C-alpha cells in the first residue's frame, strides 16, 4: 500500500510539472523545465503598435523550442521572425529579427516559503535583422501562492552589440518580468497578467525605457494532444511615445 501511495504521488508531481510548463505565460519565463527527453514548443503571433512622430506597426512571430536534457536542465532554441514593420502604413523591414540558443537549469525546488529557482543563459548570434549579437542571463523564480495562484518573477541583464552603416553601438539592458496567474480551472484555464520592463543604456546615445502590461488567459481545450491556447492584450509605454502602445498576442504551446 505504501509503495502505491509513493508511485501515485510521483505521478501527480510529474503531471503537475508537465502542466506547469505548457501553461507558462506569454512573455515571462518559469522555473519549470520539460521532462527529460521531451520537447516544449511555443509559437506566438504578436501585433504591436507604437506612435511617436510616426505610427509604427510590428507583426512578429516568435518561435521557441525547448528540450529536456536532464530532470532539471533544458536546452533552448529561439527564433523571432519580423513578418513586417510598417511606418505610416508602408513596409520598412522584414526578416529574421533574432536567433538565440540557451541553457536553463533549475537549481532549487520550491520548499516552504521559498520558490522554485532557475538560471538561464542565452547567446543570440543574430539580432536586429542580422546586424547584431547579444548575450543575456536571467534569474527565474516561480511560486504557488496557495491553491489558486502562481507567481513568476524574472530578473535579467542583456548586453548587445550592433553594427550598422559602418558604426558599432553597444547597449546594456537590465530587465524584469512579473506574472501572476489565477488558476480558474486548475491545469485547464488560467487568467492573469504580466508586467514586462526593460531599461536600455545605449553607449553615446539615449536611454530607452519600455514598460508593458498584458492581461491574458491560457486555456487547455484537450488533454490529448496536450496543448494550450494563449491570448493577451499588451498595453505599454515607451520613451517618446505620444500615446500608449498597444497590441494583440495569440499563441499556442505544446509538450510532446
């Protein structure tokens, strides 16, 4: 009887870990990693509008693939496609905005008042449509707050080098992401919001502040195949914008 209880407990923990992973927020990393030898796939279509002296519309398609190397370690491969960037209705840019590879390791499991903790490092050989490279590190915390809420916190730093028009520019960008999710139907429907902030110090140039809040929901329509549908409405402020930025995010994630 004792062995049966132990086995059932392990199965419940495993399923909770699986569910936690494909139910991650749209733009905030979670401490959970895919089970060993399994893949996590997420694709998100993003439309975002900024207005300064000109109206800029961005259509993006970030795609992320994660692979469980070990029980608490994952390999990341990410690509962000700029479908189109339009200024005042005219297409200005399109192409591969960014390609990145990374590694995440969860070094502490939730215990008492302490959260799950993980650290992620990423190298992007391609940024700014091929004109730059970047490296970033992120400290990740995830915590169940009672039965109904989950909180995720990211604290990170990014260094980027961009070459364009025979000029080289360096930027240093601390950032943070916060997400609070309400488990309306545990492991089937989550409601919540994210706060994403980035402060970029550009060498010999201006600092750029970005702050985005996004209410969102995540739903699991079927259990086999196991996938989640995600929808968010980002609203933000960027230095110099005459009106608040806004957009729409629609995504799907799958664990297989």
